[in-house]
DNA sequence: CTCGAAAATCTAGCACTGCTAGACAGGCGA
DNA sequence: TCGCCTGTCTAGCAGTGCTAGATTTTCGAG
C-alpha cells in the first residue's frame, strides 16, 4: 500500500516536472523550441513517458496554460492600488505587466486556441479566480451597469492591448495615454454615478 | 521586350494565384492545412516554385495578411450607419463581423505574430487604410481626447472581443450587452461634450 | 535467494513538415 | 543547329508529433 502511494507520488511529481520544464523552455526560447524530444531530454526521460502522462503535446500546453491562470490570479490579487490610484488601474497595470513579462505563458493561456473547456462545462478554477479578481477591480466603477459584462469589456480591452501591443502593432509612445483613455472611459463620470 | 513583359505579367499572375490559393485553403480548412505540398498541388506547380516567389511559408502568410488588411479596410469603408445608429457602432459591428466570418484571415493579420513591419518603418498601406477607417469612426465621439490613441483603444477592444470571443472564452449571452457597454464607455457623456 | 509475471521504460520507426541541391527541360540568341 | 540560360522538377535532408514492439526494471511468490 505504502509503496503504491510512493509510486503515485513520484508519478505526480514527474507530471509537474514535465509541466514546469515545458513552461521554462517556452518562456526562455519560445514555444517553437518546445518539441517532444527537447522536453523529454530536459526531464531526462524518453518521449513515450511524456505520452504516459499527457495525451499529446497539446495537453501539455493546456496544463501549462491552466497553471498560468493561477499565476495571473495571484498577480492580480496582490496588485493593490497605491495612494490615490484606482483599483481598476492597479489591476490593469498588473495584467499588462503579466502579459508583457511572460509572453509565452500568456500565449498558451489566451492566444493559442487550445480547446480548454472555458465554456460553461468545466472551466478551470484558476481562470475563475483570475476573472474574479478582475470583477472585484471593476466593481467600484460599475454604477448600474452589468458587472460581469462590464468585466468582460475590461478584460477584452486589456487582452487587445497586450496582444496587439506586442509585435509592435501599437505605437509605444501612446502606451500611457491609451491606458488613461481606457480607464477614463470605463470609469463613470460624476453625473452617472448614482444613476 | 514584349515577351519580357508577358513573362513578368504571367509571373505576377502566378504570384497572386499562390496568395489566393493559400488564403482559400486556410479559410476552408485552417492554417494547419496550408502546407507547402498542398499549396503547390493546388496551384499545380512543384514546391520550389513557391520558393521562387516567396522566401518561405511565412512570407506567403504575410502576403495573405496584408491583402486581408485591404479587405478589412473595404468592409469598414462600406459600413455606413443605418438610421439612428452611430458611426462608431457601425464600424464596430463591421469589424467584429469580419473577424467572425473570416477567422483564418483575421488570424494571419492580427494573431499569428509574423514580423510584418507594422512599426514606423514601412507599414503596408492596406493597414493604414483600415486604421484610417477606424479613426474616422472614432472622430465624432472624440471630444478633446487624443484621436489616434483613442482609436487604438477602440481597435484593441474590438480585437480583444474578437479573439477571446472565438474559442468560447466569453459568454455569448453577453455579446450585445458587452458591445453596448463598450460603445457607451467610449462615447462621451453630454457634459463632457464641449469640454 | 530465485524465479517469473507485470509494470515501466526505451529504441526505432512512421508519416508528415519546411526547405533546397542538383538534375532536367524548354525557349532563346548566335 | 548549336549552346546557353532560365525555369521547373525530382529527390532528399533534418526536423516534427506520435506509437508499436522490444527491453529493462520491479516486486511478490515459492
């Protein structure tokens, strides 16, 4: 029984080892460098071992993506506004920083379309956590507006800035102005406040 | 001289034939189906012919993307607001329709990072045209705000909705509300109008 | 301690990818 | 008609994700 447990524990450790290795490789050399051969070499096992843990390469990327959602949720949670800064702005800056500093991870999460069950079905808890943080940041400026839909607007805008910004499709000179405009637009003006 | 011209003309036609074939294949079966072999078969030439026109597969995708920008510009140009509809809304709906109906083309343009020189360098005219249409749509609600930066906010928001929406990362039930909220936020409230 | 079944792992290979060197063809001017 | 040059093709390379079958390791029964 105990040895059975040890087996399972070792197996779980190796499972995580593979995910970590894939993420490290992707973050240091890009997803193109994450081949099953290089990954196998990195974890010091042969390729078929990878397939005993994951159905295929896609499944590995998916696992990395889901854990990445957890990372993002943590970053957002610990992003508290400094004096005079709105919570919305603190969240926006934390989100954009995450996307900027961990582009490969961000890609796996939100750019590459891997059929993670985001739909009603069985959304990973990590993503719900991250979205929940965004909801909390939006809530103060909500007014009478639909909270979740408004959060989706916030999220999609940040996502658009993050993905178009990288690759130089946006003018870096406008980075600050652009974010100011977005936050200003999403925030209610005074007369709408009690509406 | 004339036969030289004919040669060049035939070559240009074949150039376009390759681009069209790549786009058609991508739009009907996805970019994964666009292999150099299948593409060569479709244009009824051998693979090396492709490489005499384009430096590599990436260059072909890039050509498709640039022409796609032209298509988008045209769609936006002919999107005129119906009675009582704002120009901003007409543009937003046209943009989202384009992204929804031609996902593969949209991917080549704005999702896959292909080092198209968007940066100051030598941005393709087609993209400038498309952006110009967005600028024109934003102008009426500009107020005192920075026009180009505001247009970038508009664009990034639409892009975020388009890319996250596909793949089911957003709740389809909120589609209308979400767009309403975005347009409402970007539009000026009355008291800001003359500011 | 030894054996044999079962579990775990590896080797070697498939079909595919983007890409290219070298063989081959056709039309052109001399 | 010849030789050249441009254009095209055949065949192949190194790499990909993935897997069948051989091989090793593990571990309890005798």
